């Protein structure tokens, strides 16, 4: 079995764990949500930098494909195209 690797000093890590254990549920949830948002933002930025010129929608579809599978990304893409068509049709009739 691989040994646990960390760049955090053991005393600091123990303190961080203690503080998380003492934190309220709301605080722990807030930290979790913040970390998730950061990871998602960084992943989208990496996709965008690796594929210059892609639209925001294209970047988001690659993100979905990478994290949730290409089948879902294709279904989402089809849904967005259909929604644009429906929306465009509604605008023309006004």
C-alpha cells in the first residue's frame, strides 16, 4: 500500500482537521461548495486554454463530456440546439 503523501506539516494538518470537526454544518457545507466551484472554474479554464477559440458553450460541453460522459454531453448539446431553435421561432413570431 502507498504511504499517504502530504505537503502539509503534520501539526498543521491535525489543527486543520480539528477546526473542520469543530465547524458547524453550515460552515463545512460552505467550504465544500466553495472548493467545488473553484475546481469547476479551474477545469473550465484549462479546457478553454487548451482549446483557444471555443465558445463558452463548447467549453461547457467538453467539461460535461469529461466529467459526466459523452452521451450526456451529446444529449445536452441536442437540447441546447433545440431550445435555440424554439426560442428563435418564438422571436420571429413577435
